[in-house]
């Protein structure tokens, strides 16, 4: 995956926003060709320590408005573009 990173959301100066992990998918070697992004609030993983997930996730166009609002591990969103993610929460 080209880029995975932590963010404080769209307003980094606002410390009251929950932290999130943002996944940005782009074509390797082409900086400006982005397929989309999705962010997960880290609060979603608090009760998921040691669990593995495998599901489709919709990618969003806007880096500032890409928060995943579905259920972890559930394929209930069939919008496109999307990416098949497999991940494990090691600790929370």
C-alpha cells in the first residue's frame, strides 16, 4: 500500500477531534493519480484487540470527508470505487 498514516482529521489544530488512521490508495510511482481514500476513527478499534477483519470498503474522493461509518468486517456498502481490506487490530 503506498501510504497509511495517522491524522487528526481535517482540522489538525482542533485537538478535540478523534484521531483516525487514513488510507490513501494511489498508483505506484504516480504522485497525483489517486484512486481514493478512507479514514477509520481509532475509537472503533478500542474493543477489537486481537481481531482480524476482511471486507470491502468504499473509497472517497475528498481527503477531508472520507470517514468510514459502516460496521467493521461487514460488507454492507457496495459503492464504487472500493478496496478489499484485510487487517488485524494488534492492540488498542
